[in-house]
C-alpha cells in the first residue's frame, strides 16, 4: 500500500499523516507513507486545496481533514481493491 499526504507542516496536513500511521498499524498493514511538500510534485495530483491524500495513486477527497473513520474506510477499500487485482 502506497499512501502520500500532500501538504506542508501545518496541523491540517500532519493530522492525516498521524492517523494513517495508526490505522495501518491497527490493520496490521505495511505501507509506504510519504509526505509530499514540494509544490511541483503536489501539482502532479491536481490538488486544489491541501491537505490531500493519495492512496495507491488515487487522490481521495481533498481540502478537508478526514476523520479517522473516513481514513479507515478509504484504506480498507484500497486494500480490498489491491487484493482483488492480485487474485484476478
């Protein structure tokens, strides 16, 4: 699982990063969690308002600080899709 947090060191950008780390641990999933701060790299994802979250290459709703429940749902869905892709 590859997860990128798009944004800077602001509180709204750090919170999703911390929550994602906790959720990955809770689910027992190893993942690559990266913070992207460079505006040129962020522009590649067409982010209009930080923070942004990219899970396995897909930008999920942006410009909001997602709740723990939302993050858990998005990560679980991405994990399900990844498992389906490897079994087909």
